[in-house]
């Protein structure tokens, strides 16, 4: 936990889930820059009396600092939502002070101040701006923020095309602001998302099926090469087994398991609301008639009963926003061991250099390599 001091107050903040040895803070210079801008006496403080919408708040730092103005937070991340609630509580703030909306929810009808934390995914920024644009009016104050490495010419062009004339600030501590003046005369075009594509012929049972991808999920415009390799080496399970696609993304792994074994009960889990929506639409489009599935937005396998799962399929992320970390993978592996019944198996694909086998051996006491190529390995761990 760390302390953020701004003109709005001093706040104790942490990421979620909170790890005592986590080296990453719950905010950065871009958040600080924006909060200072809102009270800048030279430009005149921004009037926050109307509806304030905060889009893409990564760990609730912005919503917590602005809680006195009862903002609406719009986020694709379940973990960001949990972090926001935890940070409000640890600072003695009313949790109802922030209205929490997911990226799939309908935005407010009118937004008077729009704050955008520029995401890593340009596609997600495009989709969110399209969804929010109808609520923006000529008097709306629009300010984006991000680190210099996160704000590109393409980001500015999206603001310009969807909202209105756009310019940037000078960089301060490697952070930059985006100022956008809404133009109500701009044509209101629909978002191009979700994006659909047909799976290639060499990926087993799901070959030729269609996958549905909402903006922001990993490799939304094509099948990523790790998943493609994994699909060629998935285990074969018959009967009424419980299978989990953990960190499901667009749900292709779980769909493959369902097509190969129509008696299986699939559970798709991700912390991204857009990912779970993608997985559900992909499953509905391609699963056999009568196939059974649940779709959960959450923190790994926390929502499942211990010892209730036969097989977990996992292609874990190794980034948290722009930071490279294996913390999420380790949490997923530990959660999988708890959720699996005796004899249940965790199958993982990962880049060879990430050395997931060392974590799996420590957590499960065993790990075997099922398949590998110069870039990827498929690993299997069994709950003894």
C-alpha cells in the first residue's frame, strides 16, 4: 500500500488483490497529473458539479480521489472494480459514492466531465469512445491521461474522429494529458466492435468455427500463436466432466473442449467483462446443441467450490497493463489447485522463457511437458 497526496486529499491506495510484496503502486504519474489539472488555478478549476465519468481507472485511484463528486467509473476490469471498493473503504469513504459500471453497461445519458485513462488497447479506446460519444455535449470537459509511451498519434486521432478537436499537453514526469473539445456536429457512427473471424483449419475440433471478439481482449483480430499451439495439444476428456477455461479471453479453448466432448460442463472465467461476453457469444455460435456452460466475471477461480473441477485450461497473461509480471499466472495456478478435485489436471500454455514449470512444481509437486516448440510449451500438472 502507498499514499497518494493530491489537492483532493491524501489517500492510502493498493491494487487488488493486495500482495504485501507487490512492487507496483495503485497509481502513477499520469493519474497525479490529471488530478492536479482538475484544480489548476491558472486554467481555472474544472467544474465537477455535473456528471463526472471516469473511464479506464486502473486501480480506483481516480475514482477514490474524486469520490466527493460522486463519479461514475466505467471499467472492463473486475479487479479494478474490487480495487476501487477496497480503496474507498480503507480511506473511510462511502462505497456508494462511486457508481460502478462495466464496459458492457449502458453509459450515463449525459456526461459533463469525461476523464479517460488511455488504455493499452487502441481497439478498446475506440470502442469506449464510440459508446460514450452520445452522452457528450458541447460543454463537456474531456481530459485524457496516460504515460508518454501509452499515448500515440493513433490515440489522438481516435479522440479527434469520435469526440472532437484534440491536443496534448507537455510531458511531466513522463506523463501527458489529452484535451478534447466535443464537436456535436461529428457524425455518430457505430463502433466496429465486436470483430468476428473464422478459426483456421489446423486447430482441431474448432476448425472453421467463428469466434466473437469484443474490443480489448488479447489478440482480438486473429488467433494468437500460443492459443493456436495449445489447441493442437488439448487433452481428450469424455463423459460429464467439469472443465474450466481460466482467463478465457474469447473462449476458444473452452469451445474446443465442448465440441470434442458435448457431455462436458464448461465454465468460462475472466476478469474482463468484454472477454466473458466474447466467450459467451463464441460458445453460443459454435457449441454443440445441448452443450452446458457457465460464464463468470471474477478473480480467477474464487467463485468455484474447492475440489469441484476435473480439468483447467489456462493461457495466463504475463502483463499487468504495461508491467511484465508472473503474479497473475501464479495466482491462477494456486487457484486451480484449490478448485481441482483429486486427480484433476491443470494444462497450461506459455512462452518457454517464462519457466512456468518451476511454479507448477512448487504448487502441485509435479509438472510434465506435453508438447513444445522453440517458443511455447504445454505443461500438465496433476492434483495428487
